[in-house]
């Protein structure tokens, strides 16, 4: 019960922001595509840059984002083929893109800190970098391909500034350049905006949800990936590491497990809204996964986290 109440206290503000977004979309008629584009093209690139520029040193840790990117991509591939049950290519692509995503930025990292303390922060941040890369490459490409051909989708993906700010952040990190304090302070504003606008996009998209836009088949498949397949894949990786490789310690294993069980990413809603690919459908599923996580995660942590 204590874990449940702690988790609830950490994520309740996120639901309040989603509610504000719902009100903005329902009664103020705020345009979700415009808000989504602000997140994708202005706010997210700054946050991505900061994540990579401030990445802690340690070659062992650098394998973590590779693992998360690989697992997300494998899940996307598996569910792309499973998604053949949908008649529309757009639904198939959206399912594949969304199942590899994880709400690590708004949900996972605060949860890791709440459970383990701030000493786990660096490990969690490094691990999430793999998902940032996945969402801004594979996930965006798949969603874009719903309405465009292969070449055009690649071009659309290449226009994402987060890809380039990621590279710039790595350069800053490896050359150990000092970022001026004024820029650091400004970046902190963007981090707050990233959470607020990202969650509001979900609420705005939810305001347009109708009974017809709720797809139970889509939701069940997405949940099976997010809350079953994702943790199982990471449990397998941890088992193999314990038995054969001994690369990571228990701290990294615990972070892997927690981040594998968080709900789907709000960024997918922003991409779907910007590209006009069933934003109401994916917003409903992302919101449902976030609500479900309130019950799922305390049980998951109690059973599997050492």
C-alpha cells in the first residue's frame, strides 16, 4: 500500500496536466497539431540535447541505451507483423511504432528516483537515451510511412531536429565543453515545458476521442507488448547477464526492469497528431496504459525488484 501511495503521489500531477489539455481541446478548441509541432520541433530537441550533453561517463553504461534501442526495435518489428490483422496500413504502423515506446522521461525516471533514490538517476538517464533515439527514428518513420512512401518518410524523419541535437550533445559531452550557466538555466525551462506540453497533447487528443475511435483490438495488442512482452524480454536479458556475461550489477538490472514496465510514451501521441495518423486512437491507449500502470507497477515492483 505504501508503494502504491508513493507512486500515486508522484504521477497525480501528470493526470492533472492531461485534464488541462482535455479542457483546452474540448472547450478552447486548441489545435493539437500545432501544440504537437511545438513539442517535436522546438521543445524536445533542447531536452534531447541536454540529455546527451550531460550524459555521465562510463563505458559499461553506454551499453544500456543500445539494449533499450534494440529491444524497442525488435518489439516494433514483431508487432508490425502481428499488426497485419488490421486492414489499414496506418493502424499497423502506428501499433508497431507505439509498442517500442516507453514513458521514461515523464514517468520512468521519477519512478526510479522514488523507488531507489537519486543515486540511480544516472543509470536511468543513460538507459532512456536509447528510447529517445528509437522514438525519433524508428517510431517516427513508421508513423510517417502511414501516409507517405519510404523515401518521403526518410526525408520527414531527417527533418526532426532532435536527431541533430542528439549528435551535438554527444560532441559537447565527449569534448567536455562547458555550457554557460545562462544556457543551462534556459534548458531547465524547456525540461518543464516538455513535461507540460507533452502530457497536454494527450489531453487535447483525448478531447476528440469518440466511441468509434476506441479500438479494443488495438489496445489489447498494445498492452500485451507494453506490459508483458517488454518486461519478459528484459527479464531474459537480465537472466542471460547473470548466468553468462556478468556485465551489469543489480542496480542496472533493477533500472532495466522498472523502465521496461512503464506505460507508453506521450511522444507517440505528438507524432501521430503532427502526422495526422489516428491521434485519438493512440491517445486513448496511451492514457489507458498510464492509468493501468498505477495498479500494475506497484505489484510489478513488489514481485520482481530485489
